């Protein structure tokens, strides 16, 4: 960030410049700097250093009346008189 008097002004970078010098800008982010990515004169994203929130993954128990996936009943099979394999072979022209 650039400081001017009491105001903080975030640096900005155009998309083409970011693509051309991505490693440079990622090093700046690692040092604690933030910047705005611009598409012409329109801001499209803000890049800032990652802040860990502590808990990365929370594992929760099953929801509903089934304790494990293998206890969930399978749906009833469709009642069709057409052989799916025959249809596939016919579509491929391999008869």
C-alpha cells in the first residue's frame, strides 16, 4: 500500500501486467502488500495476503436417519423392455 498523508492508496495492476509478471506480484503479496486487478479502468479483483482462520476442515457427522452411506436404500430399477446394450451397439453401428 502507498501512504499519502493519512490516506491509504492501494496499488493497482492491469491484467496483462499481472499475467506477464505474476511471480513478482505474488512475492509482493507474500511481503504483505495488496493490490487491485484492473480490466482497463474497472476493478475486477483484489489480491491480498492469505490469513489463516485456524480451522481448515470441519468434519461433521451424518445427517438424517442413515448413519452410513451403505445403509441408504438403492432406488428400484426401471422397468424397461429395451436392452440398453442393444441400443448402444445399434448407435455405434456394430451389429
